């Protein structure tokens, strides 16, 4: 494997475990837009990891889409491209997941 292929967090370099050791220092900083997104969300799971188990059930996939965007800071376009969907489809799914389920009476 080429040295740069394993690079995470953009400009953070260190021995194995270095990035994980920094996580407590950067947690909670995800809303500070002056910090580049790649550094704000250091240690976030990749889209491959997030969607590994979500491919079989649509309802689960939709929840993971919402989690990827809201919790881990992926853009709707990044998620849409990864899943082979149009970004407007991802936007509609985000709205549907956000709505509480209607209860029939």
C-alpha cells in the first residue's frame, strides 16, 4: 500500500493509533465551520462502513442515509453519488426519515 492511501484527517500524520488518540480533542468541534470538514469529522466511519449492512433493507438504508448526513457530516451529494442515487432522491429520503410516523386510529 502506498503511504498516502492510508491518510486520514487530511494533514494529520502519525503512527498507528495517533488519529484515534486525537479524537477526544476534536469531538464537539464538528459545528465550527472554520475548521475544514476533513478535520472536523476525523475518525468518522467511511460511507462503505456505514452502508455495509444497509443495502438489504430500504428502511434501514434510509436511516443510515440520515445518520451519514446529520451525524457524520457527509453531504447529500456525497451520499447520493456513493449509492448511485440522484441527490434530490436523498433529499426526499431525509425529509421522510425526519417526519414522525403517522399513527392510524
